[in-house]
């Protein structure tokens, strides 16, 4: 059973390099905010952290297997993180991305908590790449045109604006005086109605449309 109410985030760690796996696991084991789960407990994890050098087909297969295994949110820690990796990760439904060079204990824990709360993060210098990809998909028909679906409401736009500024679900709820359930419902409605993969795509869509 997932620990939604507690302060410790149930976290599963996978790396294809045993030494790397041991290092990340050792780092997180010392953190009071994180509770590590073994592979057999994947279905109890709130966040799965995948550590690799590059986002290749092997990592894609790992992500698919983890998502099938029950972990609701995934984040990637990559040695090489460029524009193409950001776009590919978003396509794969990854919620958070961090470079291994930036993956200090504090940064890892902060992002794990943000992802568990329904947020996500992309390195600031690569956000433009995601938006550019959104524009390309929009022109090719990958994103629906506003005329093809109901326009975003003022409430939806405000929620997406805060998400684009790095607010997690709890922070958005506090800022707008909504419940966290309401914020999650708003984001779910937007992604479902516009056939978007996740909140990252929803933000990219809204920015591309000039709504935020």
C-alpha cells in the first residue's frame, strides 16, 4: 500500500550498473524523507528513480517495465541529458529529469518529493527544447488545435501557469486556495480532453497556444 499520507516517499531505485545502483541507494537510505523499496515491492512505490548514462532503448524498456509494474511516477537521472533526451523522456511519461552531475542528495530528495506530489521538473536550460518539440508536434498534428476541443478555462490556465513556474500540486492548491484533489482533477481533465501525455505536455501546449 502506498504511503500517501506520510512524509516519507516510497521510492524504488534502478540502475543497470550495480555500482551506480549501490551508490544511489546508499545515498537515499540515509535520508529521512525517503523509504526505499526493493524490486519485489515495486507496486508499493510512489516514485521510481532510474539512473543511467543515456536514454537509450534499454532504458526505454526499463521504463515500460517499471510502469507496468505499478510505480505511478518515474524520474530519470542521466549522465548525458540534452534536448533529444528531454523530448524522449516526456514522450515516455517521465515526470522528472536531473543530470547526474546535479544529483546531490538534497537535489535528489527534493525532486523525488516533487514528483511524488504530482509535480515534475526539467533542467531550466532545456525547457525551451520541450516547448520547441511541442510546437513541432502541434504543426504536425501531434497536439490538437484549440478549435478542435473545448478552450481552457480561466481556472485551468491559472493552474497550468503555476505548474509551469515549478509549483507542485500542494503549492498550487495553497496559492489558489483549492484542495489538492481539485488541482489534480483540473490537470487530469486538461490532459484527458486534449489527449496529452502528462502535465509537462499540458504546460507545453498552453505555452505554445499563448495561454500562459
